[in-house]
């Protein structure tokens, strides 16, 4: 085995860079004696809503729960259909399933990997209640076109912003286009906690109120339960860490942008290699830098031998996952999604990837024949 010279993502670097601030946040919460809900959590909610240019942020346990609680709050459930990208991480579909509704997959645009607006209307039926686009790999989905379709058919737009903290379209934060957005603060995301965490971002005050009740046992006042709610809350300790990291998000995203710009330039002439496509007016958060190659397995082996960490996002699309066998989809049903799953490769990307490491990635890719 070759040794790892450039890890796919350096998970320790955020703590190393922000140690003093994070240690102070830890001490503040530990000494406060307050460990569920409370001021620290509310302060983070206000700061993240402001960052997104949204009216409200309701923190929850994780990104999957954020999407699930939005669907519950809109009373989308058994018998309802929700349009989801065929090409996404399975959590998007699972949120729909947990609510009791059925995910209806729609193929992506092969250039952006995001939901193709031109294919959405064909999938709409009398049972459709919402469209759930994902800003995959950190680039905003085509929200203007999606919103137009949703308005025409009276559907909610709920977006999965798990990979898109700080992504912009026409200078607006991507999460601000939908009725409500589900956000994940899983440690590896652009804004990551040190454990599980998530949030709902919305301009809909009614939705915000219902999610707030649902996340806390269906209760507004202690021991008065309006509905059968859930326990899905953001720990104040994670809120305190996220407040520290939120202050650095734009700067860290700028570092990702610089890495992306470098890759895009240096890798532009490699035979058969497909680079990420950025839509006009779009400013991705570069959560991942995803390339495609017809001989993906050989390329991944070559990079591994050169000590470069890579991952595949995602090797099995949800419609072919054992978890969704019940829906009866088979190979060939979503050919664009399957083509993506068979050819994508994510190369190292992050705010702590040094110039030397970037050089190693670039030269390893250039030496693949
Ligand atoms: C990470 C992720 C989620 C789920 O977030 P968790 O916090 O892990 O529950 C949902 N959708 C997408 C696209 C993701 O990348």
C-alpha cells in the first residue's frame, strides 16, 4: 500500500486553526450549566438566519431531520409525492420516506449534476406536494426555473442545502430561494460542527413556528404537548462551536474557490477528463470538486498509488440502493444518474489544502495516461 500524502479532507485542521476560539466556546458552555436549547443555541440561530438573509433559522439534530421536519410541518405524508433528484445522497430521499410520502426521482442535467428543470413537469401528478432540489457538491440548483414550476402547480419548494453553505446565485444565498431549506452541519460540510447538527432556514413564519414545536416534543410550553413531536435539538455546545466557525465561513469558502480556480485551470487539457461546470451567475461553495472520467476505477487507482485521497459521491444512486428495492427501480431507469455514478470522482478539496498538496494532486492527474 502506498502512504497517503494528500488526504481527501483534513478533519483535524479546523480545530488546529481555531483552537483558542473553540476552547473558549467549550469553556463558556461547560461553565454555563445550560446544555439543551437556551441562549447559545438561539444566538447561533439568529446569526445563521442573518448570514443566509432569511427571516428564521430553527436548529435541529442533523440535516436529515431538518428535511424530515419541514415535510412534517407542511403536513406532507402518506399518499403524497415529492419530486427529488435521482442524483443525490440518499438522505434526501429518506427524509421523504420518513414523512411517509413517496420520493419521485427526476434526472439531473449532466453538466451541473443538479435537478433538470426541463424534466420536472413530466413527473408532476395530482399527488405531488413539493419539489425538493439539492444544491449538489455546493452549486445552487436552478432555483428560478424550479420556483416558476412550483408556483404554476401550487407546490412547495424545499431545498436540501446540506452541501451549499454560502453558495450564491445572482448574489443571493442559495438556501433563500425556497419555502424552506434543510441544512446539515455534519463535520465534513463547509460549515461543520464537531458532531451531528442541522437547521431549517425559512422565510415562512408559520413553518418556523411548526418546526420549533415539532423538534421539541411537540411542545411550546413544558409538559404541554400540542402534537406528537420529536426530540431533534442542536446541543448548545455544538451551537457555540458553529458560532466560531460561522465567522470564518466566507473566508474558508474563498480558500475553496481559490483551489477550484487553480484546478480548473491546471486540469483543463487532460484527455477525457470532465471538469465541473459552473452556471452563469452562480458562485458555488465548492463543497466537493468532482471530476468525471470514463476509466474512473483506473484513475482512482492511479491517484491512490500517488498517495492522493479520493472518494466517490456517490457510487450507488438511491434508486438502485437496497434500501429502495420496494420501489422496483432497476438499472437503466435513470441513465444520466447512473452515468454520473459510474464516472464521478471527488479529488481533495477544502480550506486547508496547501499549495504543495494542490500541486501533488494536479501532477498526479496530469501523469495519468
Ligand atoms: C450530508 C447530507 C445530508 C444529511 O445530513 P446529516 O446531517 O448527515 O443528516 C442530506 N443531504 C445531502 C445532500 C447531504 O450531503
